[in-house]
C-alpha cells in the first residue's frame, strides 16, 4: 500500500507542477502588457515629489526632454550614479529635466538614503508608492533609466548603472527632436 500511495503522491505533484507551469505560460503569453521600448510613446503619469509637490510628465515634457531614473535606496549602483547625475544636472538643465522615480519605498528610507550622500540632489525625487509608473514602464532591474525627447518619444533605455558618458548621451537623446 505504501508503494501505491507514493506513486499517487508523485503523480499528483508532477501534475500540479505541469498545470501551474501551463497556467503561468498562458497568462504571460496572453498578457497585453508590453515592455516600453525605444520608439514608443512615453506613458504620462503624475506623482508626488519628496518635497510634497506634484509632477506630471506631460507638463515637464511639453518643452523639455526628460530623463526618468528608476531607483531604490537598497541599490548600490543607484547610490553610485546619483552624485554624478546631480553634478551634471547642476551644470545646466534648461533643455531637459531629470526625474528620479523611487520605487515604492517610504519617505523615511529615502531621507536616510539622501542624508548619507555628500550633497543634496537638485533634481525632483518622485515617489512611485504603489508602483503604477514602474509597472507602466515595465521596469525590471534597478537602476533603469529612460530618456524621452521633447516630442514624448522614448529615445533611450538602459537597465544598469549610468556612467558620466551615459548620462550625457541620455541628455543629448532627450533634447533631440
């Protein structure tokens, strides 16, 4: 009897795994969500900033290129690229705006993160508390940076830490028409 019970248990487990895999594949293949790619229209959003203001992408993008930088406080590459991004931003940003979008962390964590940096960040820090914007842009690994030109078209996307050259390249792409 034990042998028969083990056989039934094995068949049940294998059947369950196969069914779960099939359901997962079906949902993934039939999902209408698509990954934002270069050439796509930017998805408009409105978020609150760390200093309590509201920022809307379409308003900022009406006359400037935009660089969206999705980041988290726990992300070491995010910590490394922020000061360089801030330094370049402080050299002049008349034609573009950087929006650093924090992915669903509380304000205390974010404030602790910034207090540990050597300088204050000059660009807006947007709070994606419920991850709606992160999901809309299908952001995976952090940091992910997306450049949007003045026409509202995604012109660049990178899913890892930016170098100074990368930041300048994103700026050039964002101010193009």
